[in-house]
């Protein structure tokens, strides 16, 4: 069966199937008789792609798009499409005049020539679009309008189910707009309704802009940075990737409120909303940061971490405002903040992983010190004695409660924070969706941070109370009491670490006697202090961004964002890898260390790593019995 016969059969079936279906008057040629079928298509001339010719009939029947009132032959040459099968069609010129058709109304002429004139006065001139099309590999073919570089008429998309029930609102309009004020209420309602909402989501718009602004050839030709990549690295970009339509998108910043997008200007143009003299007001519009200070514009909407500046041409010889200095002088501080944390991760997490691996190697080969059996017997004897067992409690009930509060808040912060950090991953969107959306996820993250800081402040009070008790009992100076706290690192701890490294590398046969807490554990405890303070300060600055931008520079928000991100990543590495491996998966404590449940430590662990603490416990027990 040849193609002519097949198309004739499809046409006949289409006519039969649509005889009872009302058709919108803008389709007098009955093109939808065939084009309403989703499978209508053929293999393209290149033999590699499939050309699809489906048009959703709801697009016309319910006036779902801006071209719903146009005949197909207003855009396509009549002589080419009125025969079946169609002849080869020429490209559509979007700037040509169109004939708008309404039932019972005379035709009206309309065209996009004015938009073409607007583009000539914008940053996207015909010459620019032509150059970009060439550099992109000619996605717009010869004779086609360059409008298609940014626009795609949504005739191949599914119908918007939210718009199906239109009779109720339309009937209200028809009360007046009928015979007395004759208009087409159905079309006018949906026309206003559609124009009152964004035509595209932030994600769709970002993809449209990225076609040129992330293309290496286009960027090199015009000296442009990769603004799409830098936007996706920023706070706004991550929110966009997680589905937020409340965050700032491309047009929110680069087109002023109620302005025409076709008149978009470069940031060097004084009329542009991103010009240094107007950027602060653009950020502080009623839909974004209305209560922020003018310095909020210095925050990096496009986050580029480079060691040197990327200078842009200035429009005047005068100096630019301080709010824009961050964007014109590069991101040196931000770059070195990132480098600092990369180095910090390498020189803290790296050695911790090495020590943990060497410790596990000792377990695998079954290596113990020559005195292991004797120390284990000492530990078992002490644990069998009630007084000895009390002396070997590593964590009191009060301390264990504080630990579980820290565990709960830290886990919540990780679950709610890292999906935002890795917003470009599908699992991140799934987690955020499961939690109830980005707004709920942010709220959970912030209040978990508040609880963690509250626990941290309580722990500081607990330490102060403990030090006061010790000072009253011993009459020692405050500094001496502070340095004698169990979790404070001392000089002998570093000596033990060096000796331990030699033992783990099979260069020494014994370990030095370890106390109640090892240097690694003290270092993790110090990391909790460091992390709570750093995460608390930066998180508060980001949460209170309006206050921050009023009294500090908006650039502080960028630096706080980087510090918050890197410190959280460092904390997760230490807790999720080093700490969890040591207290859960290590053979001596698997499936979980009893220290955080009962405060006890297994005899093997005491014999290997805490022999100095065994000496202290024996002395305490002897003193107790001597007093008795």
C-alpha cells in the first residue's frame, strides 16, 4: 500500500470520527481530521529522525494557545497543504501578517513585525540571532524565523487539564459580554488568564537561555561567561532545579517588572534592570527581597569561583557602586574560601581515613600487643566489680541524651540540606518531594538547625557547670580546670598519635597507654564545636538575609553560602564515614557501640586503646575500698 492510499484512508477515518465533534472555526480546512492523531508522523529525509505532525485538538477547541484563532493556512502556504499527501512545505515566517478569526466576526489582521523591531533595539538583534544560529549549527533552517531559537509553539504537548473546565468562569463573563458587549468571552477569558501567568516554568526558560548562553562557541564569540552553569550553582538555581517557581529565574532579573522581554538590554545599558545602578532595586522588588538592603545585589546570583577577575566593559568613566564591586572585581575571596575548605578536607578527613583503615587492618590480621591478654583480664575484672564498672562508664546518662539530640538534629539537617546542595540529582528531587516540597524542606532544615544550636548552647552551660564543680573541689585556676577537661587535646595526645602511627605501620610492637578518650575522638569533639559555631553563624546570616543585606554586604551571603556548604560536607564526611565506621561497623563494637546506649566499653576495646584509663579506674577502685 503506497503512501497516497494510506493518507487517504487516514483522512477518511478522521472525517468519520469527527463528524459529531464540534470544531473550532479557526480550522475550516479540517486539518485536524488527520493531525489530531498522536501517531501521525514519518521518518525524516535524513533517515535518522522521526518527524511528528500531531496537533492537540484541544489547542484549538479550548483556545489553549496564542495561535488558536489562526487558520493553518495563515502560516503554511495554502497550495502546499491543501492536497493530500502534502507537498514539501516552506519554512514559516513568524513576522508575516496573520488573519485572526472569531465566530460571527470579521477577520482581523495581526503580525509580529513590531516584535522584530523591538529586537533590533535590544541585546538580541537580528545580527546576534543570526550569528548564534550559525554557531549553534543552524537549528533554525533557511527561511525560518529566528523566533524559533527561543520559542516553541506547544502544539505537541499534552493539554493542561486545569483548563478543561472553562464553562463556569466563561459563563460569568458572558452575562455582560454577549449581545450587549459582543466579544468572544471564551477566548478573551483564556487569553487574559494565560497572559496573567508565566508562559514557561523557570526550568523551561533556563533551558531556552542555555542553548546560547552555555554554548562554548557563542560564549567565545561574545566574551560571555557560562551564566547558566553559574546560575545553577547559586542558591536561586538550586531552588529552581527543585521545582520552585518562587525563586528568581532568568527573566525575573534581566527583564523589569511589566516590561517587554523582547526589549532586554545588556547589563552595561543604564536602562537594564541588571545595570549596577538599578540592580539593587531589581532585587528588592515586591516579589523578591522587598525588605532587603540595597547591598543584597552584591550577592552572587551567578556564582563563579575564579582566582582572577572577569572585567566587563563599563558604561561610564565613573566608579561603580560598592554593591556591584563583587561582580566586576571577580570572586577572589570566594575562590580562596573554597580552596581553604578543600585543603581542610584533605588534611583532616584524609588522615582520619588513613588511621581508620590502618586500625581495621590490625583487626583483619588479628594483631594485638604483647600485653593484650593481661589488659583484657584487668578490664574484665574491673567490669565485674560494681565500683570498677562505674569508674569505666565513658558517657553518663546526661551526656548520652545530649548525644542523641545531636544525632537527631544532625541527621535531619543532612536529610533536608543535602538534597538542596545536590539539586541537580534525581534523588534530591525525590527526597524534597517526599518531605512535602522545597518550602517544607527549608522549614525543617532551619528548625533542626535551631534545635542543634539550642543543644550546643545547653552543652556549653553543662561544661561551665562541670568546670565550676571541679574548681570548687580542687581550688585550681579556671584555665587549669579547662585544660584538664576530658575532651581537651593535650601534648601527650599528639605523642600517643605519633607512637600509634608507628604501631599501625608495624614499626612498633606496643601502643602507649590510652586514656578515657583518644586523640581521634577528641578531634571529632572539637569538630562538633567548630561545625556548630560555623554552621550556626552562616546559617543564621542566610536565614536573616534581609538583615544581612541591610547592615553588611550582600557578598557576605555568598561567602556564608560557600562556608555553610563546605562545612556541612566536611561534617558529613567525618560523621558518615569515620565516626560511623568507628562506632557501628568496627568489628570490636558491631553492630553498634554500647557506649551510647549504656555508657560501657567492651573489654577488648579497653585492652587495646584505653589501658591508661584502666590504670586510673584501678586507682579509683582501690581508693574507694581504702576509704571504706
